[in-house]
């Protein structure tokens, strides 16, 4: 960006712009080079004018939630990284028919906090998300899920914000598959998930809370916490487990530079302290090649890349 663009960008926002901000401090992998600009948008009224400005000036941008399920390149990002806060974390509730509670929640809200909050109130449907890091908007884009359920199962719809204005979509208009909202590809690079509508059902508070706690404990026991990581790295192939295949290929503990296949859960690639994005990508390629040779399965990354 030139000086005039920098000045104009700063004038659009109520929060200060962070220039040449290293993204390693904003990702759970603790990896990533600098973004030209990192901004936080707290007001709904700021988002559409911001996207219009970026489109007019042909400035690249990406949304960064909690920085989980993400690998940022060592070279960083030549553009604007957008984080949602303030009004994008708020929630409105409305009682629906047949014992349902309808929620309208900002795309920047924490998924795990929502899961805990509503399970404690006896609302069922989000228990699978207890302990899943990330924002609600990101969870929709990747159709986040666990333990046989996913966000698509409780979704009513979304509101996308673009440079031209808002686009409401119902769940029926969206094309979900395993760990993916395939229909988002047509909006990639021009729309932000500003709000999400969920539909939860009233249940027994004791049972719902107990299930949430059980799933949290199972997650803690089975997943590595001693090293920085981006969660499950590969999607599970049909009727199988990526972790099982990687372990069966004898790849637990395999290292490339500072990146390693976790010795606790083989579908977690971890940063032992000095890993670069290049290390992770080389390790990913080695795993894919070995699993393909051993089992004839092509593992597809679940993590997203910037």
C-alpha cells in the first residue's frame, strides 16, 4: 500500500491499524510471517465500507479468526488481515416453535464459548463444539465438527457482508459436505461471514452439560497440548481415520526441521519450537506420499493456508 492508501485505511476504522504485524502471534501454530496490515473491526457499520475500499484499491485481504486450523506462510501476507470483534461477537435470541431457540450470532464469536454457554443452559446441538477453538464464522466456512456432528446440523443461515452490501443465505441454499462449505468458493475473497443463525433445542441441563464435559475431557486426553499446533491436519478419508493411517505407516515422531508428527495423535503436526511453514509443508508432503504408497489413500489437508 502507498502512503495515501494507508492513511485512508486508518481513517475508516475506530481501531488502530497494526502495520507489518507478524502473524505467528495470532495463530495456534505460532508460525507465520508479517501481514502488511492487521486490523480489528468492531462495528458492523465499518465492515462494508472497508470491503468497498479494499475492492476499489485492489488490495488483497483475508479474515483471521482465532488463528486455529491455519498455516500462514513464512513470507507473510501482502495485504490486509481482518479480525472481527465487538459487535461481531454479540448474540440475539428468539424463542421458536417446537422447543427451539433461534440465535443470531456475530461471525467473530468464539465457538467453544458458545458451546459451553448454551450447554449449561440445557440447549442441545452444540455439544460437539465444546473445546473446539476458533470463531463461529470460520466454523461455518469449514463446516467444523466432531464426534459425528457438525455446524451444518444446527445452522439456519448466514449473513455475508460484501463491498456491495449484505447477502442473506438460508442453510438450504448452502452446499455443505464433510469439513467444507463448498458453496463458499463463489464468495471467497469478496465476502465476510458477518452473522450466523443457529437453531438449538431445549434438553435436560444435567445431561447436556455432562455430555459437553465428557467430550471436552476426551479431547484433552487424545490431543497434544505440549506443542503448538493447528488441530487435526488432514481430513479423515471415507470410513477411515487419517491418524490411524499415518500411525500405521510408522510416521509418529517424524520430523522435518522444527515440525513433527505428534507422538500422541498422528493427525497432529506440531511446532516443536522452531518450525517454519516450509518445514510443515515438507512434512505434510512426506506424510501424503508415504500414506499413498502404503494404503493408496490421498490425504487432503483440513487446515487452511495463507
